[in-house]
């Protein structure tokens, strides 16, 4: 029998979350962001679930190849563009839209001998100081790209640094919006600025294309609103089972470092899941875990392959009882917050040894 730990991905939840994002977007078109193997949910699975998206946004050429091989015929956006001149011909063959964020990438395109058509997104830095042309370089970058035969600047884009906050502050959304509008002035190209937080928390932002990521997978893009309050459904459930049950006497301690102590004789369950699987080692005692139909709590430090839970009040729990680490019974945002991590990290951090399958609702 295989180890009982399994991540179940709900394609219907993915499609639902896309529909919620599209409602928020209004007339704007939607790039569904599927980088990092669709945030750990499986790229091919996401291609099916996001069939109603206007395009897919991803990171690497091999991901684009996989998406095309899976039957995706609509636009694909390479979020960091190409990393090597040799990738340009394949990008053109696959009809990809390439982000251009530095002069070195422009030089790659200028030296390209194949003049087959190439769509590009010009990335402008509106204050995040990560990728993108500085304000003083944006106009010259656009002119150089527009002068290259076969190249079409399809849109101007930027990225929001603090869209998860509504209040004013350094590099806040409104200051970035104003900076981006100045950089776009005079250009007929379309624009793309909103990520998940921008889309859900700042409805006044104007765009032609929005780029939701984390929200599509059922996690809230901001701590000020829960995923459920935004109408989002969890798409990943990390499920396991109890593999041992024991009674710890009063004063007995559990796990490495002896962090957790029993105040009274306590039944403790051992779960087949640890930090080598992707569960956060930083999770403190009390982090919620669902066992045999009830929410209970982590008891002791997470080990490489196991963790322990308090079975007080769950008298019928025994070896083989179902456990959920996160999913519909325990929100991934809640686990991330308790562990001082991000839901992004938990989704993307599943170890390849964890089996992944479609949710039971997708199999019937």
C-alpha cells in the first residue's frame, strides 16, 4: 500500500475561482497565471480548468510547450520573457507573447535573423524596482522595439508591490497607478497592471488585461479578507491518515525539542506528513488540523516525515482515521498565517514524493 499522504486537486474549484475573477474583472480580459506548475496544482490540470481564460501567463518555455501540447490554443504570456536568444525562434513558433523588461532582451530581438512576427509586452518599473525599464528609459525602449520588423508591442505592463494593502504608504497602489499612467501616456498599446490583490481589493484600477494568480487557487490575496469572503474555493486539499495512536501521561512531552507537554493523560495521533513533504516546520503548537471529522491541533514540532496531533475529544480516532492538513476543512491561509509563511509557499512547496490526484468530485 502507498503512503497515505495525497494532495487532491479540485478542478471545479479552479474553474469556479476563475469565474469569480472574471466577474471582478468586468470587461477586462484575464491572464490566468499558471507559473510554477500552476502553483503546485499541475499545469495540464490547470489548462483544462482555466479553459475560459483569455490567456495563460507562465514563466518558462518548457511550460509553454506543455500548455500547447495539452491543447491550449489561446495566447500565452512569458512573464519574464526569454533568457537566451535561441528561445526566440521557439517563442515565435509557439505564438507566445514575450515580456521584455531590459535592453539586453531588446538586443536579442534585434539580432534575431528570423523576422517572423513576435508579440511583446513592454514591462515598465512603476516603483517596485524589480523588473522593468526605469521611467527615463521606457520611451526609448518602446521606440527600439517598434522599429524592429515583425515586432508588435501588444501592451505595456507593470507590477504592483503592495496591492494587498489599501492604506497609503511607500510605493502604494495609487502612487504606482499614477506612475504607470505617466509612463503609458501617448502610447496606443493596451495595459496590464492588476495581480490578484489589485483585482480584488482595488476595483478602480483601469486595465485591459488582469493577471490573477493566487486567487485562482483558492487563497486570499490579502489578510484583510478571507478567501471565503471573496467567494473563492480551496482547490488543493492535503490529506493523510493517522499511522499511530498513543497515550502520553501527564507531564509527558512530544516531539523533537520536547516543546509540547501533556497537562493530563492525552491521546496523541501520529500523522503521515512532515516537512519533507512540504508541511511547514515552523508550524507552532495549536496549528489547526482536521482529524476524523473534527478540528484539532498540532502537538509538538513537525518532523521530517511525521507530525503529531492532540486527539482529546476525538474518541473514535484510530489508525487509519482521515486527516486533512489543509483544504476545505482547514484553510491553507490559516495554516500559512500560523506558520508565518505564505500560502504560495505551501502550494508550491509540495515535495514530488507527495502523490497528487484529481478530487473525487472530478472523477465521477
